[in-house]
């Protein structure tokens, strides 16, 4: 009985040893559709005669130890011999992978062992931020929509503003599956326009070395206007105000001179009459203002109690003075 057990143990040890004489790598491989897929099968067992490669259980390529690669009807596959110090090694090449190729790749060393690896075929779609570059006022809410179309498996979608990743709480993602399991992912990003920036939408699957990107520019308008406001606007206001004051002063001078001259000259030329017609109301107005302020002054600081003037009186006096002045001008 003991001898029998020992024999069984020895047998299993021997099988174990034979099994470890064969290796298939990588164990899993992910490629993009159309790319090459390569798997290597090595063995240190010199006794092998036939190596068969199978794709999802169907034999696609046969290699003979003595004759090498045997002709195959499938032109999409080939194999390359690569010698290693530890026995024989063959690299199986799937030239242009198809989505159908996804599944199991098997290396079968007939009569010795077989090993299986997994192949994943992904598909790269497109990514696009809809619309053109945007213009927005500072503080305005802006929405961007991004579409990643025709991917397999479902792509990861991500937003970046000025190369900084946007928190997932700031955008919505929805996913749809079309046709032969192709995914379309759409996302809306809403943000408050703070400063001009570039907005990127990135889509990727694991086999893609760098994500696909689509960009738009956001120009915030208020920034430009504010910069101008800072210095030019007050300057312009001050300048126009001083010009206005100068003009008023000039008009006042002319008016006074003309009025004065007309009072002295009994007869005036028609030209001077027109001037006085235009300018004297201005002088009258100024006179009124002066009279009024004097009036108020008198009301505030009466010298004697009986002299306290009334507003009615003031107005009446002003009116008299005004009409007197106007008539003087017209003469
Ligand atoms: C080889 O690949 C082409 C497309 O690349 C495909 O149409 C054809 O069916 C493939 N052949 C085999 C035998 O799988
Ligand atoms: C995301 O969707 C929710 C509900 O559908 C909505 O309240 C929210 O405003 C959306 N966010 C964005 C950024 O579109
Ligand atoms: C994005 O916005 C559009 C309309 O602006 C809407 O039809 C769509 O459902 C939104 N998508 C998501 C994922 O919220």
C-alpha cells in the first residue's frame, strides 16, 4: 500500500515538472482594434513535436518542431521563432485584431500541455465638445456638452479647465449603447465664468496610451472692460467737466460785457441784439441764483426781528430784479 502511494506521488511530481516546462505570456493582453497582438509560448521540454495555436477554441496556426511554421489558410496570423537559452520559443502574432478576436488564445503543445491566455480588443471612438469657442460675462453660468461616440468598452470621460481636472460633482454623465456593443457617453459641464480659460474634454479606454481630447476656449468679457474702467474713465469725466466749466465761464464773461455795453449804448447793432437775446437769459438765471442765496442768508441771520423777510417777499423781489435785468438787456 505504501509503495503504491509513493508511486502515485512520484507520478504527480513528474507531471508537475513537465507542466512547469511550458509557459504562455502575457496572461492577459489588451489592444485597440486593428493593432497587433503578440503572445509567446516557451518550453524547455525538447520532446515536443507539434505546437497548435487556437483562437477561442479554433485552431488557426500549426508549428512543427522539425519543419517550423506550417502554411495556414488564415492570413491574419503568423508566428516568429525566437530561440532562448532555455529551450524553444515561438511568438504568435495576430496581425490586425478584430473585435471578434477577443477571448481566449491557447498554445497547445500536443502530448505535453496547453496553456490559455486572455485577449481583450478595445475600440477607440471620437470625442467632441459641441459648439464653438464661447464668450461670457463674468459671473455668468456657462454649459459645455461633450460627446464621446463609438467606444468599447464604455470610455472614461473627464473634464479639464486650464489643464486642471474638474471635480466629478460639477458634471453629469450619461451613457448609451449602440449596435454591436459600442458606447456613446455624453456629459454636461456647467461652470461660472470667472476668467478666460481653455476647457478640455478627455475620453479614454485602458489600451489607449493618452486620452483623446477636444478643446474649446472660454473668453470672459468683463475682464477686458474692467481693465479699461480702472484709469481711462475717470480721466475722461474729469476732462469733459473742466472743458464744460471753462465754456460756462467764457459765456458768462461775454454776457456780462455785452449786457454792460448795451446798458451804455442806447442804440445797438442787430448783431449785438441777437447776442444779448441769447446770453442775457443766462445772466438773468445766474442773478436769480445769487439773489436767492442772499435771500436765504438774510432769512437765516436777521439783524433785527422786524426785518425777518418772508419767502414770498423774496420771490417777488427776485422776480422784480429779474424782469428789470431782462429789460435792461433788451434795451
Ligand atoms: C482576416 O482579417 C480580415 C479583416 O482584417 C477579415 O475580414 C478576415 O475574415 C480575417 N480572416 C480570418 C480567416 O479570420
Ligand atoms: C445634473 O443633473 C441633475 C439632475 O438631473 C441636475 O440637477 C444638475 O444641475 C445637473 N448638473 C449639471 C452640471 O448639468
Ligand atoms: C445635457 O444637456 C442637454 C441639453 O442642454 C440635455 O438634452 C442632456 O440630456 C444633458 N445631458 C446630461 C448628461 O445631463
